[in-house]
C-alpha cells in the first residue's frame, strides 16, 4: 500500500505531552529560564520519519486546552498527519526535564488521568490503520491505562488483517508499572509484532531469568521475524532466526539522550520501508540516535536523509566509529 505520491505510509498512536525543560544546568528549583515544547515516543518517531521522507500519521488524545493545541500544531508543522481526539474532560499531560549535571537528564511526568491516557479503541478511525504499510507502537502507551492497552490490541488485530507490518518498541518506563506487572503485558504485545526494538534490560524484562540473547531467541519463536537490540554508544544488533548482524556505535559529544531511542527506531524503520539491507538500516539508525543526542530536545535534531549523508561523510574524513 502506498500513497498517491508513492511515499510509504506509517501509522502510530500514543500520548504526546507538553514539555517544559530548563535551559541551564541545575535543578528546576532554581531555574528561571524555561523552554516549552512537546514530546512523546510515538510522535517523536512520527516526526523523525517525516523528516526522512515518509508519509506518517499520528493519533492521540489531547485536552481541550492551550497545551493540547500546542501538541497538535507542532506535530502538524513537521509534516505529520495529526489525528487528534480532543478530550474536554481531561487535561493534556505534562513532562518536565532538568539537567542536574552536564551529563545527566531527569524527566518528571504529570500524566495521571491525562487526556492521552484515556485512549480507547473507538478513537481509531475506520480505514486509518488499513491504509498503512506499517503500524508502530510502544510499551509506553501499553502501560498508561487499561483502555490504551486495549486500543493497541485492537490496532494490532486490524493491522494483521490488513497485511500491514507491526513494529513494537518495548520502551519500558518504571514510573508507569513495576517489572512484575509490566513484563507480561509487554511480552504479549511484543510476541504479536513483526519487528521488536528494545535494550538488553527490556528484553530480559519480557522473559525474567534470561539474558538478552536468550530473550531475543525466545521472542523469535513467536511472530517476530526481526529483533533489534539497542545498545546506545555500543551500537546495535539485529537478530534473525538464521543470523545476527551487528553495527558499531558512534563517539559523539552527548548533550541529551532523551528521545535518542525514538530517533534510532525511526532511522531503522525508514530503512525497512525503503528496502535497505540490515547493515544499512542499523547504520542509519545509529546515526539518527547519535545526532539526536547532540542537542537538547526530544525530537528537534532528528535528521533528514541529507543530514545523515553529511554526518557520515564528515565521519569518513575524521573517523568516529568504534
């Protein structure tokens, strides 16, 4: 399935919140200069994919408030088809980011009872998923509420019926549920996806008592055909039933790591959709994640394909791969 323009279409859904971050190093208790923006795993991926030339649609609930308007405006401004459900009965969620030290970031969430957490299956428009080549989901939405989790399950069923690829980023957040509670829910969704992303600890969460390698192998016994292990500065690995492909990480000056995993996923998925081979997918994903880390913000420095080419060319002249 492709759009009239020939651009392949991705659908994703989840909560996007207003984001307030300090501009300077130090605690928010003393901050006087703050920046207002937005952030959410699924919309971060959507924006990154749009910059990489994909036709993307994001769906989520926002409050009938100024912050909800900000969320929708920012996502649409990035070329993403934003299907916002306006919830007059709940506020738009909020997250705060502070940098206690130059090399650390702390994120605080105020999302209990938010509009985004009230996502329900009936919010999914007829034909919306069926028109997509790929449906991308994350474990964050699975843990924000029972109704949101049910919505993901319905979305997966519809994607499978339409022949769309389902991708799932485990993206575990301990603030939303304990490992004992989250593990079975996330495992059930991961086992129904076609491509699964996660860090070593996240894969181990799915199958307690195993290491990441064993957990990836067990996941491949179910529906997933491709498991992608994110290892940050140490690179990334794609595990298939028949082979393992590894890619080295990048040495960069890290400013803010929040959102890097989402940029990585977008880089990888763009490679899936344009038919790139596994080494090329992993390289693009690593570059996208690295470039996101080099400036503040959850998505603002997500690169275009031209940015990736320029970054790679500069790296070739002055090698930073390890």
